[in-house]
C-alpha cells in the first residue's frame, strides 16, 4: 500500500501526462489500487509516534506539503482534484474505520489480486519506506514542475 504522498504524486503525474480531465481523473482514482500493491512498512495510527517510525512520520508530512505546494505552484485545480481522487479509497476506508464499519475497497488488507494475508506489511522497515517514498515522490514532483 502506497502512502498519501505517493498516491497524490502519481495522480498528479497522470494529469500532467494526460491533460484530458475526463480520462486522467478516473485514471488517477484507479491508480490507487495499483499503487496499493507497493509494499510498505507497517506504520499506522497506533505506532507512528514510536522512535523507529519518526523519520517515516516526518517524511510523510513533508511529502504531503510538497505535493500541495507543487499543485499550488502549477496553478492547477485539476491536479488537486487528482491528488484527492488518488487518495479517496484510503480516506473512505478511514471514515469507515472510525465509524466501526468494514473496509469498502477489496484491495485493502493485501487481498488483491490474490488472497494472501498481509503480504505487503512488514516488507520494509519504516526507514526504508521513508527513503523510497522521498525518492519516488520527489522525482515525480520534480518531473511535473519541469
């Protein structure tokens, strides 16, 4: 499962590459499910303040701020919409979690494309995940700016 900054950067890149909104926005949304195949560290609301997860937590905050800054610099509302749509499944599942409902999207929890429990969790340390996210998101956003 990719993190918010990476989802948003991919969605914004799709809009940059395909400037036709009625094609790029649905693709930005669909990209979420493919990016959830990307393995990640198991950092969540219960353990994000732990010392070993601190770099990861800070990097995610900085990357989200970077994503928003790039969208503002580009003067592109469509990029902001794409960033939102590419994060919508996670947002929806967080709302369901808060309301004590079951997750809506079948890909969350490592069950796509095959039913393998927690395959993507613990594949990386939080440090490795933070470094890779910084590299990927920064590269994608710099390509968008240029």
